[in-house]
C-alpha cells in the first residue's frame, strides 16, 4: 500500500462499468496521458473524478478538518484525510449501500482487472497491486491506515515530518468520523445531481459480471 489515495471512494462513486471505473481512478495517473485521446466513457469518468475532488477539497468541513492536524503534518493532511475517509467508508458501508461490502469490493477488483488495457502503465501496476494484495480489505482496521500513511510519507520527495499522522487521527477520531458521515452523503448527492457520466447502459456497455 505504498501509493494509496482515496481510490475506494472514487470507485464507489463511479458507474458499474469498466470504462467508468478506469476513468474515475485515472485522475491520479494523468502524467503523460492526453485527455483528448481517451475513449469518451473513460473521459467522462475522469471528469467525475475531478468533480469529486473539487467538492471534497473545497467543502468547509474538510477545510476545518485539515486544521486538526499538527503543524508539521498539516501539509500532509489532505492525503491523510483521503485515506482515512476510505477507512470510514468501509467501516460504515452498510449505512449507505445495500450491496454487501465484500461483494462490492470483489466486483471493483474484477472491473479493474478487465480494464487493464485502458490504463497507462503506472496505473495498471498500481491497480494490479490493489487487487493482488486486497488493499480495500485491509482498510477496515485503523492501524493499517496509519501504516499506509507512513509509507506514503516516506515516498514524499522532500524532507518532511509527516510520519505518525495516525496520532492526529486518533486524537480527533470522533470528530473526523462525524465529518465523513456528513460529507459522504452530500458528495453522493452532488455526483448524482451533476450526472457527468452517461447512465450505465450507455457508458461503453462493458461490464464484468
């Protein structure tokens, strides 16, 4: 789990098709990718990814949450919240979704495997690790969130003191959890209202079981 952001949330807010799942993760792998060259259904997924990021990054509760992190880690707070919110989504899955969590994760893994040919090489490598090592399955445990954040901090290209972010999370856990429980339904509603992606039947028609 060495390069993890909020992949699970992006997949959950995508359409249940291969092009949509690929597009909704592609926003974190755009280096060297020409957007005009993408298939339309993938491009619409990319636009949805950006919509989700804009809504989240500019939400007042998220802005306030970043300030809960200690000064030396505040620059890292956005990354920490991304990973933490995936943890909360997994922990509270049944509150928001009818499909059992293990079935939803398994379907996402199958769709990602089926979409490998649509991905740039770095994304293909990362999604391969996601599936092989069951990243999403590990995120139910808060201690795994802390380990992942330390790994991400170690990969930052400049000297930093971002490690130990789990300390800030544990200190403000209940408040951050309450933020997620307010944010996520609002985010789902925003995605539905904007409807940037075509309905599943028109979204490339590629599914995986």
